[in-house]
C-alpha cells in the first residue's frame, strides 16, 4: 500500500507541476515557448507515477529517498514550483539562477561556488536556448516597469 501511495504522490506532484507549467506560454511566433519543457517534465512525472502505481508494488520510497534526503528533495521540488511561478515575472536568468542555487545548496556546495555556478549556468543556458536554438525565453515583467 505504501509503495502505491508513493507512486501516486509522484503523479500528484507531477500534476501540480504540470498545472503550474501550463500557466507559461506554450508557443510563440518563433517556436516553442517557455512552458514547453516544464510541461514535458510535468507530464513525464504524471505518467511515470501512474505507471509505477500500476506495477506490482509500485515504487519503494526507500529505494528513491534515503534517510535525510526528504528535505532536500522537497526543497528542490519547491524550487521547481517557484521557478514556474517566478519565470513570467523575473525572467529566465534570475529564476533559473535561483532554482540552481537552491539545488546546489542541497548538495552542500559553498555559497561562493553555488552563486558562481548558478549565474554562469543560467547565462549559459539562456545563451544556448536564445542564440543557438532561437527560442524566446521570458525576460521578466519587472524589466517593463
């Protein structure tokens, strides 16, 4: 019973993430919008959670979550939710840097290194998506104030 409940909780959390991702634009005139990849991730979580719940035994929480990791996992998940909420307002670079910073701090990376990696990775991925792939990512509504 616990295994199936855990599998369904993965699907439920994926559904919440998917719902938040659906608030982002899916398409732009130039191609996929900012919501495209988060929607794919949310849908994958829902499907994997449902499929795992149908397997005999489902997922075992202990196999996925080790002692002491639950808080770290919840922090990263909350960061993903916050990313979806902040993306239209703060833009990709700031939102991306914040989620990366939260994730790196869960692995006990020093503040100096975490900030540096977060900023560089947000700028690099923004450059990759915008320059190389030609996608438009949100710049944030705060820039229009």
